[in-house]
């Protein structure tokens, strides 16, 4: 009976946290104790440790991808890899970046009060935490129990919401020239002739021949014909 109640309460907590994290938005994960963020320090190789770092740049920004049961995969913005324990069940095991996440890369957000969360691994049931003093670049570990060193605050990165299908920032698609992705002609259609049609004659009618022939306005006598004899006789 007690187990059923605890599971029910945990499920409520999962539903609550799902409402707090927006899919497609990047977050800085701030440690309450050290006031440093979770990051990679620019090291992107698989199995590179996840560390604490000063600063909130792109390699300290993470996307929470919802999965079944109220869990998340936590994906880095730059390396595009996931925080994972690589199947370890050991206390103080170092957390690393994984390109092929399994259950060791599934995490639940557990409300810790004061606007903070504990981040619990599905496989080991342990919590993400700083190790020791938590100096900059020190690897994060999983711990059985945590105090402030295992409490985290999620700070949404301003303007970081991704587009629906292209990964663009702010939901703005790339400039493709038209609403359907194809660039329309500059004038909205096919380009007409410059004068709007066939070129008419300048005088509004047909152009008369240059040799004095039929010009449409009457017959003109050529200049080289002999003049008629006014007397009616033979020339």
C-alpha cells in the first residue's frame, strides 16, 4: 500500500514537471551550490564527461526531450549528445555524453522546493550532482543522496524555441523566397513584353512602302514614268 502511494505521488510530480519544461526550448541547468552551469566545455566526443562550467553559452544549453513515464532525455545543443551514466549502478560514477541513449540516459525532475529540482536517473535511481567542491570543469557524478550540490534550477534561454521541423531558432523558418518554399517571379507572374504587346506603328496604321508603291492611302505615280502627250497623238 505504501509503495502504491509513493508511486502515485511520484507520478503527480512527473506530470507537474512536464508542465514546467517546454519541448524544443533550451535551458541552462544551474547548480544551486556552486552557481555554475552544466556543460561540456566544448568537448563533444562520445563518453566525454559532463562538467560544471562558468558561463551560459551554447555548450551549456540543454534540451529536455519528453519520454514515457515522465522521464526526459537531456540533449546538448552543440554536441547533440545526451547525459548518461552508461549503465553504471555505482555511487559517484561519472556522467558522460552518449550518442546512443538508453535507460541510463533517462532522467526525472523531482521537485526539491525553492524553485529547484533534483535530477534522478531511471536506471540507477541516483541523482545528478557535483562532485566534492565542484570546481569549474569538474565532472558531474550520480549520487545515492544529495543536498544542495544535487539541486538544480532550469533557466530557459531567451529566444531559443526551435522551429517545428527545421531546427531553426525562434520558430523562424529559413528565408526561402516564398510561402511554399519556392521563389515566385518578381512581378508575381510571368514577365510580359516591355511594351505590353506587339509594337504598333508610330502613326497608328500600316507603314507605307519606301519605294512609292501601295501605301494604303491611294496610288502614287512613280517619278520615272514618261509624261503623257497633251495633244493625244503619239509621243
